[in-house]
């Protein structure tokens, strides 16, 4: 979604802004722009539809824009089509104020009518321009941009992260936040704002996360923070524990491939620091044993791949805890009058920690009295902050839009939570617990071995990349894993793909299977391997071209029926999807590569979906 970066210091601002925006490209955008104030109080706005490179070419990599203070933006269109005029920053009618904005101003129509009646003429179709003109309206009253910002914040409704510069103040700019991420970065004689730390990590790892209702005034010398009552406040500084190399490709052709390869290490980091003497510990959790025992139902709420983690989690947690687990799409949960109460545990899963639907579901569940435990990757994100408990995945920055390492670390953590709760509830025997733990400890090594030899997956990708429609079928954990395999394939290769519980196929969808239809048959869940085989035969009888995935011990059995088989090492059933998903990620990657797709930035998609 949209990205914001802001800079003030002694260096030329424009190249720094362009570099920051380039690091936010992964989030998805359709236009980009910057605004810079020069020392002689001239405000220059440069913006363009399309890739950042177009803007960069127009301004010679930023060199042709003078000034040491500026703001930049990558836009993902909501109000008005992607074009040069609707791109941010938006400039006020008097040419004095420029604004970049993430989020949506809900009462913009009413405010636009108010301003039109005062003689303001609007250039764009955006809600953001309303903020700019309203700022200009109030600035005209006393020429105090600080006052104008607070007056505007009292009138606008909705979600916003705002970066604001004023031509009359060439030494400072302002930022404000409500329901959209924004942080301030502290440097030596220079300071920054960004919607995502990757934009500024090259310059500083010391940051402060802005909270809702806060305003920051940023100059090269320092940053002052204020609450919505305009009172000065102190903010805690945090240090980011990864550096710029983590957000660079490091020799890989794509971030997605790099992140797939990083999975064993990410799992080690996520899991092993929470294991002592072969036991799982979540020391920071506030929920105690009594509360865990009193839970009547567990809800897992998430979107997209995070939801797919929940689908695997349902099977595993119900098995380990003997408590009902319901997995809910966040976008549905918030409107379904959920039967959540203070005996409910709501597990919220989100890589970004900013997904709007997930955030809204969290708030709904909290209002209903549930305890909220979130599994989040981005430290300090909104979901992390609003949860009663947060477990971080510590997967490092995930740049490719299609998630891989975040999915894998979420899955491992959810399973570990099952082990932890199962131990407290006494629903997991010691023998079973130890067996699961043994496999957890082996998981990264097994994954590493798989990633060392991926030639057969590349080969299958070259066999099948021209197919136009694919079905993933599987039962139980294979079905849950298939949902993720199918999403990976469709989102980056644009091949139509569906995942089905194999047993459900014959209730309608099997009518779509015809000669040459590609079916990816998942048979890694050992207890139902025979059933998986009979479904393979069923689709083959209708002419399907089958690519199978199974475990090493079942491969010879599978090969009796299917020629093309991908294999994964054996594990405990709990962790089998963690291994099985890896060839599916790689298959999607190589298919998309052969189809010439923009793998890290698939069309129409954004890394963090902060609109409804
Ligand atoms: C798919 C993908 C998305 C996200 C979804 C939720 O590869 O990445 O489906 O999983 O948008 O995002 P988070 O986890 O940030 O809430």
C-alpha cells in the first residue's frame, strides 16, 4: 500500500527520498512523488504515474531538486485513478503547503464542499487534497503551521499517516498519525519519518513509533512530539535489530527466492530461543495457567496466507488441546456478530501487523471481552501494540509481496503455542510432547536439506508453466497446506488456481477436470495417504495431468500411479505442512519466473493491506 518517507538534514533531500521510496516499492504502488523546500522557501513538487524510475528520470535521480528538507510518497490508488494529478504530494492552492498521506479521510466530501464554498478549487479526485487545502485555509488565519495542523486533525475523520511541509518553514516539517503506521527515525544532524522502517534503515536504526493522535515536529536538530491536546510528550526510542542487508537481495534474483531460502534460519531464530531443556517457553505472555484452562473456545483471525496458517493451526491445535478452534477471515469476523466472550482466546495472525481488516477484527473481539494474543512479524506495529499479548516471529523484514518466511515462522509459533498450552492443559502426553519437540528441533535442518536440491521442482515448473488452470487437492493438513500452495501460485504467476479438500471435489468441482487439467495432489499427511491415492486415481480417470507431493516413505507407492512426484522428508504430522509448503512455494516461484512475471511485486497487490 502507500508509502511515506520524510527527511531533514544537511544533505540534498531528493535523492534520499527517492532511495527511501525505492525501499518501499515492495509494498505496492501505482504512482510516486516528492516535495522539497529549498532554502529560499521555494516548494517544489515532482510526481508521476507509474514506476518510481519514471519520477527518478524526470528529476535526474533527485539531483535537479534543490533543498535539504522534503517528503515523498508512493501511492496505491483508492480515491481517483492512478495518474500524475492524483499522485501525492498534494500542493495547496497558495503553493505553500504540501502533504503526503496514507489512509482514508472518511468525511472528505463534506470538507471539500465546505472548502469549495470558500472558493477553493480542487485539482485531484483524492481525499488527501482536502487535507492540504484545509491546512491552507487554517494557515491563512495566523500563519502558524503547527496550529493549522491541530485544527485540521480536529476536523478530519478516518485513518491517516501524514507528512506535511510548509514553504515558510524550510527548517522543519510535521507528521501526524491515526490508524496508519508512521515512525520517526533519529540520525546525527538529520531526522526522518517513514511508514515502514525499511525506508530509512540505511540511515538509522533508532526509531520512535508514533501512536494514534500524536503529532511530531521534525527538524535537523531534533524531534518534538505532542499529544492531541497539543501537550509536549516524551517518546520511547527503539532500536531495530536488523540492518540494511536484511532488506536487500544479497545476490538472489528476487526477494521471494531469498526469503524462501532464509526459512530454515528464520525458524531457528523464531523457535530455538523459546526452547529450554526441550520445553517451549513463552515467558512474556501475560496469560497464566488458570486463564488457559478456562478458555472455552479459540478463534484464529487473519487474512490471506496468515489465515492459511490458521487453517493448519486448527487441525493441530484441536489435536493437541482438545478444545474447539474456529478459523475466521478477519474481513468476515468483524461483521458476523461473533460469539466471542471473556472465555474466548482470539489468536490474531499478521505479518505486517497493519492489515486493516485484521485490526478491525481484533478491536471487535477486544470489545467483546476476549483475550487477544497476536503473532506478528513487524515489531511495534498496530496489531502488536493493541494486543493483550504478542509473540513476534522475528523473521526479519519480508520484502516480497508473496509471503514465505513469515508464513513459515507463524506456523511454527502456532504449533509451539499448541505445545505450550497442551503441556499446561495436560492434553499432550509426555511421549507425544517429546516426539513433537524432537521434530521441531530437526525442522530447520530438514528444510535446509530440501533447499539444497531443488532441480526437480524447477523441472516440474518448466513442464507445467503454460497451464491456465490448476487444482490443489488434499485432505486434512494437506488441504490446509494446499490453500497456501494455491495462493502462492495464483498471486505471482496469475494462473487460475483453486485448492480443494479432496473429498469435496466430487460435489461439484470435479466437473471442471478434463483432459490435461493440472491437479497438484498433496499426499504428505500419512494417516490419509491411501485416501489421497484414491483421489489421484479419480482425477486421472477424468484425464487430469497429476503432479504429486508426498513424503519420502510414500514416494514409491505414489510413483506406481503418478509419474511426476515431488518429495519431502518425513516429520511429525504437526510439522509436515511446514516442510510440504516449501516445494509449493518454489514451484510457484519458478512457474512465475518462466512466465516472465514481476515476482516480487505482483500486479494489483500490496504488501500490507491497510484499506478495507
Ligand atoms: C500472500 C500474502 C497475503 C497476506 C495477507 C495478510 O502471499 O502475503 O495474503 O498474508 O494480506 O497480511 P498480514 O499477514 O500482513 O496481515
